[in-house]
C-alpha cells in the first residue's frame, strides 16, 4: 500500500518536491472516501482544508438564486481542490460537490500553513506550485470567459 | 521548420468553375448546425483529402469556404457540416434534398494523416472545428493499426451544442480515447466542464511520440499550443487549421493573406511555427 507522500507525487502539483518536503506535507494529509453528492465545501463556510483527487470527479458549482446551480468546472484525479484555505478570510468562494464516489487526500490547511511559516523553503516550493496551478486555472477561466464558441458578429 | 515555402500548382477547371451538386440527404445536428450530403449532378465522385475545403454556395447568397466533413474513402458523396452564422451559410443550411448547390474545389493543404506512422495522434477540436477534423479521424480509424494512441479532445459551448455525439461513442469503441468537455453546463450534465486545454493535463502524453492536430477558434488553438508546450510537446508537432477571409480559393485574390501565406492555397492546415509569428498581430 502506497503512503500519502508517495501518492501525492502522482499529482503534477506536487511532483518534483524533495522527499523530505513530501513527507512534511503528507503529515498534514489523510485518505478519505466520500460518497456521491457529498458537499466538500459550501460558499462562505470556513476554509480550513483542501483536497487532492485520487479517483473521481469534483464539481465546482456556483449557486444562483432562482436558477439551477451553474457548474463552473469539473476537477479530475491529480487536481487540487480548494485554494481559500491559503488566504484570509479563509472562507470558500464556491460550492464543491462529489460527482460519484471519490477517493481523496484531505489536507489540513491550517497545519500546512503553519509548516510553510516555519519552513520558508517548503513554503516557497509549495507556493510556487500552487501559483502555477492558479495561473493555469486563471488562463482557463479567461478562455472560458471569451465564449469562443458563441456566435460573434463580424466586425464592421 | 518555420520558414514558409508557398506552393504553386496549376489550376484545374474545378477550381475556377462551380460544379452543380444536389442535396441528397440532410439532418440537423444542433439548433444551428446542419449536415448536408451532396452528389455531383455529373455523377462523378468527389475525391478529396482530410482537411480540404470547398467554396460552397446556395442560390445567390454568396460563396463561402466550408471544410469537408465526410469520409475521404467514400468520395461518392460530398459531406458538409455547416453552422448558420450569416446569409450564405443560412442559405446553405436551408437547402433541402433535391435542391442544387454550387461547389468549387477541393482546395487547400491536408492534415498529415498519411505521414504519422507509429505516432500517437491527438485531435483537439473546438465547437464547429470538429467537422474539418472528422475526415482525418475516419482516415486514422481506417488505418488504426498504423498509429499508437489516438486521442480526441473535444470541447463545446454547452452539451446541447456538441456535434456527432453518436459517433463519439462509436469512435471510443473503435480505439479512440475520447474526452469531451463543455464550457458551461447545468448540474445534470454528466461530463467534464472546463476548457479543452484543461484536458491536456490529464491525457498523460508522451511528448516525443505525439503529433497534435487542432481546429477551432484561433484563441482556443493558441491556448492549446501553450498547454501542449507546458507538457513538453514541441510546436512543430502541432498542426492547426486556420480560417481567414477566403474568397477565390485559389490564391489569387489575396483576401486570406496571413503574413507571407495565403490560407486558401497554402493552408488551411499549417504546422504551428508556420503561422505563429502572425496570429497574434491585431493588424493582420
């Protein structure tokens, strides 16, 4: 059976970290299985953790009053779910729901923040990786926002 | 690589003079996309290569470049999948079986499907960019044993706007790794949500073995090349199908100029480095 520090190297986010760093990070994580429909996070609830998907799909949704929830993005195995634990006020900005049963590694965000404070090398390595993920998501969101498949009238 | 060499080929009569084709079959794919199957009034087959297009017209509504979406190994029918976005395309989509359309072509440089033996081939289609890739997919499947992995990453605006959904399932059963995503969906949608570039990260690609062919909105293709580069895939292993204001189809009028190239004649299929210096220049 693979340990958490071995499992997290399957994710592009954590690949390439030093073994000692992986072990340090893994100390804040635990395996978790959730059933279909489980809400991992709800808008405005305290954000004190994040997840790495090992198996299954997590759906990020935006609740719109009077409308069906809008699916913003689906996240796949290898993806990290949740960034709000990193920044004040540590509250979720989206809803996150398990689509089907999921195997996750759940990380204690408070624990990891404290470790990053104590070990700036670890903190820099992690923040660089998280920033890379965030930039990727931002670029994807920009493309999504461009609505490139919509009908656009010709200029002029 | 990257230095463009224009082609100069003699013209033939089909390039200059429209031929009459009859609509023999038509079906609606989505709210504004129709597939029309045409047969030449002369009865002759219409030979073409994957990636080529014709100049197509219905009545006096004007000629437009439309990629061929049919099977290149079944030239007895010319198949076009058309999105009604303007006067000319709306007239084509409104054509009914028995009606005549005018056709010039085929034109343009093809997808390099015959040069990819042993390669992993990834097709990336966005929206109405899937029909121009369909002939390539069919040709790849007809010679499936010649290639490594075949992947199709397909993205649409919403589940209702996805094309060829029955075929996607069939292609999957025939050995294509099909990944579909949409930009937006309700909770009822069972598949991926997000842009097509996000799928690349999960495709577990082997950069040295991979060749990618993509067609879709230019912005999507630019983001795709960046996503592939992040996975270690060289730009010269990426083929794109470009779209510009093609009118004559034979490299004479110059309307579709893109840098030193004419898309109707030198494209629409290019290796990415052939066009990448020009695509982000607003004035072009």
